């Protein structure tokens, strides 16, 4: 699987998806080859933005975070992202089962690993010190992730019924939005705790 496939996968249920289906990637391979490398990008870019132009994109982070705080927050965000993909895989499988179709965990994990790729890559926008630019790019990334889910349900989960596929994709998209919002809340809460602990010592 190559990132060059992703533009076509946003608008097609065959282009790129058929290659993934033929290769039958294992959850372990996706975890080490896709999820872990891309999950490093957001915390790395956050640290870069905080060091390069503190407060320009994240005004609530003023005063600027120290190197230790950035390292701790990066580790937390990285770990939470890894856990979130596994959680989403379980959720996708449950959503499919609710529609009388069990794709198995491996196929559910494949979709869970592919869907957030635009969100991970959108963090590269932190190279631009503009909150507006970053919000626009994140919004576009959410749309792209929803498109990947919609076009990936049938080929990856092997859902032949169009109505069931549509229902599953809607359920997964809604659940994914709530899960990633929860991720941000949990991450923010953990960062707040870390800052509080750092202030005590």
C-alpha cells in the first residue's frame, strides 16, 4: 500500500482498495508500517510549532511549554493515537455486526488504520503559523477521512448490500468523529495535568 493511492481512494471503491484487499495486510504490519510512523507526525509538528512560534496557532498554550512538557505531551498524544486506532477497529467490527455482517478484526483494523491518514497528514499544516489555515486544512482532512470510510466499507469489509454499506459507513463516521473529539479532550486533560505537576516542582 502506498500513500500515492489515497487520492483515488477518496472517490473510488476500486482504485487503491483492490490492491489493499489483494495484499491482505495484517493488523501488526499496518500498526508498525502505517499507524506508528504517521502517529509520530502530530506530536512532532505540535512540538515544532510551539518551539518555532509559541502561541501563534495555540494561544491557550501561552506561556510556551518547556522541552520536558513538549516531550511528555508528545508521548501522551502518540500513545493515545495508537490506542484510538485499535478502539476504532473494534468499533467498526461492532458496527458491521449490528448490520448482520462480521468482517473480522483484521479487515476492520485495516479500515481503522487507513481512515485517519488525512488527519495525520493535516498536522503538517503546522508549518504555517496561522490558526485559520490550520483549521481549514483540518476541516478538509475530516471530509477526506469520511470519504475514505464511505468508499472503504464495501471493498474492505466485503459488504455487498449497498444499503448496509451506507449505514455502516455513516455509523463509523459518526463514531469516529466522537472518538477523535474524545481523543482531543483526553489529550488536553492529560496535558493540563502534566503542566500542573510541572508547576509544582
